[in-house]
C-alpha cells in the first residue's frame, strides 16, 4: 500500500489539510448526472498491535446488487488514531483497493461520514475530493451530532444536526421497520436527498447497505489473512 510522500503525519498537518480540501466538496447532484450502474462499497479493518490496516472495495451492479468485482489492499497504518481524523488512517488503503478494480464505480459508499464531520470532511467527502468520484457516507452512529428518532416505518428520516450551529449535516434513516437508523451524509458530487434514496435502494433487506455488508465481510477476511501472514 503506497502512502503519498506528502501525507500528513501530525494532527496539525491533518487539520490543515481538511481545511484546505473542505471548500472543494460539491454537496449537490451533478447537473444531468448519469444513472448509477456500478456502485462500490469500501470499508477498512485494523490491527493496531501489528500495525496493519486492510481496505476492501466491492463493486456491485446497482440494479441487482450482485457482486461484480472486488479487491483488497493493506499495509502499515499511516496515521495515529485521533477522533475526527480517521480518514488519514484509511484513505491510502482505500485508494489502493479502489485501484485494484478494473472498472470505475459511478458511486462509492463509505462506511462512515461525509459532511457529518466537525470540519465537514469525513472519509466520504475526503475520498470524493481526492478521486473526483461521487461518494456518500453511511454511518452506524451519529458521532457528535443530534437527531430525533425517525418514525418506525422503513424510509422514515429525521435531520442530523450540528448542535453548535443547527446546520443539517445529514439524516437519520430508518432502513428497516423498527430497527435503529443509519446516518447518511453527503460525500461529494451528490445531494442529501439522493444520498438517502440511494441508501434505501441499497438496503433492501438489512439495516446496512449491501455495499457496506460485502465490503465489511471482505476486509475482515483480508485482515485475518494478513494477521496470519505476519506471524509466519
């Protein structure tokens, strides 16, 4: 897994990079944007004791949700754990995994946040700006933001807001009736309404989108293999 030569190594450098990249985020749909035919899910797994990070990219047919292609990448963890700066631990491995695909996704779904981030540059937005790909984030928790519980039926939503500003940074989305919601935010080159509709389309049977489910399974298996290799 190649780590860019100019990759931040300190918290101050990483925060400065976020401030520089944040204005480049396009938090709206592209005019006349093409239909999504291939959608990728990306996820990351760690073993901090062995200094290992593994990323997975799984490409799905957007209509059938069948797996079309998949790739993994791994290496050393490039940045320490700091809340709000997780993208600097994950992006190099995710870029490498995406590069292992032979086809370019029309959309990438990240297991994490986009604009729902203190500096409005979570993994999904960071990855989108660096690659130019359309991205969105689907997280399992609301991070530091506020929300009211959505209504019980599938498809119900409620705003995810920044308590400091009142700004809507995403939405809590009920993907299964009566099951706790997921938290959807814009990544790059997509609007929030489209991000929510896409998440519901990808989460037809389970709480999490199929993109996330497949990528999570693949990266966990790849980490197990990397751990075994590191002990030999």
